[in-house]
C-alpha cells in the first residue's frame, strides 16, 4: 500500500508458530517482527524517549510482505499466515465526543428524538432554525460560548451535548479496556438491541504515560444512536461492546515528516458498502475540530488522572451520516456485513466488516495472557 512507503510505522501481528502477539514495523514493503526483551510491547516503545529511532534501527526478522498481511487480515484470515491486530496493547483506550459542530447537532437531535430515527429530519430543521448561530465559529468555554449557552437555555433547547460541545469541559469517556480493541480486517460489533447506528471515522492519537503525543492511527468509534439517544447515561452500552473499537492498521510515529500539525489538517474519508448495493461516502476535515488535540489530551491525562501504560485517545468525528437507506426519512443505519473503510493518505485505510457484537470473535486474550506468553518466550 502506497501509504506505507514513507514514515515510521508500528503495529502488532499474530505470526504463525509464535504464541504471543508480535510487535511489527514496515521496511521496504516487508512486515518485520521487532519484538525483543528491550521492547516486548508497543506500550514499551511508546514510552521511549526516541521511539522513532528505536523502531528504525531495531533488529528484526521479516515475516512476510505487508500487502499480503493486509489481504489475509481482510479476506482469508488464515491463521497460518500473518494477521494484523490492533496496533496497541496495554494502553487505555479513551475517546472524546462532540468535538465537531456537525456531530454536536446530531447528538442534540438524537437526544430530542429519544432514539427514534423517524423524528430526526423534522427535529434537525427545527433545531437549526431555533439555534440561528454559526456554532463552528465558537471557541468552547469562551465568553461568546457562554452567551450562546444562555440564549439557548432561555429558548428551552439547552442540552447536555451542547454543554460538552461549547462549554468549558470536553467529553472524555472510556471506549474499551486495554487489549480489547480490534484491528484491520476484523469484524466490528453492534449491540444486538440497536436498530439505529453508524460508524464514526476518527483519528486517534497515541499518548505516553507522561502525556506526550507520540503518533496517530485511524479509528472507528462504533456508535449506537438509538441507545445513546434514549439517555446519555447509557453511553457505556452505546459505546463499549465486544469488537466496538477498531484501530489501525498501524500507528504512524511522529518524526520530521509527520507531526501533530499534520494530524490537524487531515482529511478523513469514509466509505460504507452494503450487500444491498448501498454506498455511502463522506469525508471529515480535522481542521474543523472545535478543540485542539492537545487540549483533549490534557483533559484526559495530567495531575488529575494518570495512565502508567499510556493511552490512545479518539479525537471525535464531524461525520454523522444522515443519508436515507431504507426509505425516505429513515436516515442511515448499518446493515450486517457492511464494509466500512476509513482512510487518509498518510495513515492508510482501516477496513472492517459490521456484525453483531455477540457474533464477533469473543475477547479472550487480555493483559494477563500477554504477560504469561511473553514470560514463557523469555521476553520479560
């Protein structure tokens, strides 16, 4: 894949005849296993002072071509060949919500609709007419934002989503447990109670335990609009289910050619292809985010909250699909076996198939299993 011709990439793979997940990088089109006693996990590399230098020069063994690993991960999923995993391991997996105005308005609509997609179109027009403000020009927590908040309260449309969208504090929540995210080619899961849901294409930043942002990857923050729309207190049920957090295909580490400034100008593409012939396409510009990545990271980690193994933070999405799929006014919702592709030139493409969470591969390999396997291999 052309995206991997430049840059320093870090990830994980299941390699035949190796019981533990392997830490891998890409060199000249080859997938190279660089697992060692010095860095048996991705977490260990992200904690280094110079992770780029380590990955560039670490000794390793080629385990196959990266294109073959991508194809096997997406199509055959043959355990006799390398399979890509989520590119993180021991890090906490967090997410920030309502960081783009478009998704902010859709969250307000979900809340007002009480999880009923049939009411969404009418509510969208009513709320936009009532608000009457270009919210994209607002700086969250600013005096202007406070004034807009007061006007909206007076009009009776203030919402908990508007509070975190333009108020002083962002929404930061736990997306899944360490070791629970899925990678490129894996199935992503929808809770079977949901009938109104969507993908959320995002950039996720990788953060060390000291709060330093060391790289970025792509993510799908799978979302259940009906469940969260019933009550924001159901956020855990809406967001944290088996196979509901996808990341990958690799982390791209920050260096002279790729930095946080690159992330801030990224265009993130989304494509959904269904067995019914339905195709949805869209894009999301990181330049339209209402809070900086640095401020979101600072809200997640600091003197108020530590993460000794670091964290990965989804930065939020501006893309809330409203294209009708199953009839006029019904909006978008997933069908089983949809293929979701999230892409940007500098990070490649994250591709996953949609299934029910109770039908996806069960999460059975946690941190304790990883530690035991690494110890058995003499890597700890």
